[in-house]
C-alpha cells in the first residue's frame, strides 16, 4: 500500500511528529511511506504544486503528519490545504488519516480541522492519532502508535470510515449597509484595533468593518495583516521563549507589540475559509508565539466580525471561544452576515462599548482553566529553557499547583476518614452538608448586616 505522508511541520525532517511516521515505516515495511515535506517547502509548492498533486493522486492513502500550533495545524499546512483545493487535486474516495503531536493543548480542534477539510475533498476519513511529543520514547507510547496503525488497517479492510454524503449549500451573505459618519463625534479615550486580512474593499466584510467603525463611540484604526511583509509562518524554534525575539528579521514582533498589544480592544474581522480564519490569519496567530506562551493581552476584550456560514462551523466556534478563554480576554460578541447583518454589527458595537466602559470581566470556563493548566505544567517543567515564559507565569501567579495547598489537602484527608466510617456518618446526619454551606451562610449574613447599616 502506498501512503502519501504530508509532513506539515515547518521543521521538515527534524519534525518530532514525523518520527512516529518513521517508526511505523520500520514496523510495517510491507507498506510504502512516501514523505513530502509540505510545511518546509510551502513557498516552492505555491509556485509548482504538481509534485504534491501527483503524489496524493497516485497513493492509496494520505496521511497528514503535523505538530499542533495555536489550536489548529500550522499555517504552512493551512496553506497546503488551500492549494490542494485550488489545484483541483482529485482525492475523491481516497482514504485519509492523521498523526499529530503536542502537549494535548486543543489537539481535538486541530484534528477536527483536518477532518472537516478532507471531507470537503470527498475523502474517506479514519480517526487519527494524537500523541504527546515524548510518547514514542516510551514502550506504552510505541504500543499506542502501533495500535493506531493496526486499527487504521482494520478500518480500511472493513470499510469503517467517515464520508460526507451531502455538500453544503452555497452561502449567501446578508449585505451590510454603511451609515454616514461624523468622525468629529468620536472619542479618542480608547484605542480600538480592527484586525483583518481583507483585500477586497467592495466585500461585505469591508462594509461590516466600516459600519462597526461608524457605530462605535470611539475612534478605531484598521490593521490589515495582508499588507504586512511577513517573512513566513512560525518555525517552532522556541528562540522567542528565551530571548522574547522572533528568529525572523521582518520586525513582526515589534509591530505586534507597538501596534496591537497596546490597544484597549481588538476586533478580528475575517471571512470563513476552509473551516478556519484562513492561512494568512493563521500565520498571524502562529507568529504570536513570539510572545512565548505569555498572554500579554490579559484583560483585553475581543470581538469578531465574521463573513460566512459561521453557524455551521462548530469547531471554529470552539477555537474562537477557547482563544479568548485561555488568553484571559473577554469575548464581547461575534457578529456575522448570516442574517440581520446590520443589527448584528450594531450589537457588537454596543457590547464592546459596555465592556470597555464597565471594565467587565468574566470567570473562565473549562476551556480557559483546562488550557492554562496544561501550559502551567509545561512551562514549569521547561522553565530552564523558557525563561521569559517562566518569569511571566510567576508574576501572574499562574503556578497555582494543588500540592501547595497543604491545609486543603489535610482537610480532605479528614473528610475522607469521616466518609469511610458508617457509624460516624449515621450520627452526623445532615451536619456535613450544613458544614459545607456554613461559609456561604456567613457571607450572606455579612451582606444582610451591611444592608441594614445603610
């Protein structure tokens, strides 16, 4: 069986993920693994895609191999998928799967992104392998890799796969209108950035942006990343985690800090492309790694202007909320042009204004808490190398390890002893529940006392 391995890592042969593929190649020599370093060679493939087209069309199986970058696949792989669709590569009914490595930080959204795009191509998708970066170095990790490939071969034989049977209908946006604006009425107390990659001034997205700028009571400015001369996508070299500077010499890290990160709010404006924000926006997201894993915009509210069928894009919705949650950014509103576009844009303007004026914040949900705990443990373990990140995490008090809370642990031991004794439980009756509610009753009593004193 001929397997076309699409290596989406910008590191090429030095990819950690690729090592799992090479391991399987040795374990299953009866199959031919032909590797294309798509991530590393993306600029060459933009000029001539024929090699990639021939490889994929002549293969029995396509295997995507990549590290997880910023909730999804690297920007280079995003671009490769764009090119695959634009070059009309015929992959109908071809089997496909994927292997990724990460610290399990939103690997689920990365895998869903690949799945959604290969289903667009009419492929037969078989669930992939999401591994930790170091799994292959353990016996258990190697067993998991082998089990994945055995399950994959079995799925091929038995015809167990996912295939999209219905194509999505063509999306028709509801056009936005742009009211007249008096720029003199705008306050300059807040600095609001509208961040976009839009290149079509006549597009509905452009109209949505202009309507928002009219409706906001504050002056705003557009930062168009399509106009910035980016040297390329993130290389995953980790140099910024030590020096706080990007290996690229295109000045993007300074541009980011001086033009975007000092503002009061960001509105991301994009058109849905291949189930994401598009390859250009993905370069921007990945290159934000020049801050290391430091969430330098903590507390800043964000909003989104989305042109396209956002309601259908459940994975993209998860990515957008998770980005805000892990970044400590309040997600004020997501406005789309699916229906009542003008009203949606106006709601965004009102919501963002309220958040800015009240300095409103919200507690994190599972996506934010869980995501940061993964990074907390990762950065602490790698603090000798990721010195800038370690310094930031200490300053922000992110190192909230449960083992430090010794008094709480001791209390839980005592509670455990009580719960394991049936006689004591019988005598206690409802006292344990009352004890758990005691701090809350104390809080309400203090509130009542304060109210009477007014």
